[in-house]
C-alpha cells in the first residue's frame, strides 16, 4: 500500500473525528460548565473552570473507540465573554 494513501486516510479520519466528535463535545461541555458561573465569577474561578472542562473532555475522549491514542495535553480558557 502506498504510504501517501495511508497517511491521507489517517489524516482524513483525524479531521472527521475533530469535526464530528471533538468540536461539538468541547462546545457542549464548555457551555455546561460555564453555565454554573456568573460572568463576574469567571476571572476568579478560571482555573477551576479549566480543570472541570479538562476532566469532562478527558472522559468524553476516552469514550470514543474509533481512534486510539487520543490524549488531551492542555486546556486553556481564553476570551470568555
């Protein structure tokens, strides 16, 4: 099998995973967790919010069985409005 075909197939699978699984999960989990806080509380609780989002996303990524070896390295909370 041509190496380029394999690389392209893997790349396509990753893109599909991000678009169909990870992006919606990030949006939903972030929405659920930030809804627990008033806007004025965000700055004071940024680290707690980040940790909760990271834990929830790590669990969600672990549930998906189609792609192995996916790991979250870091979650940043920026530009919250």
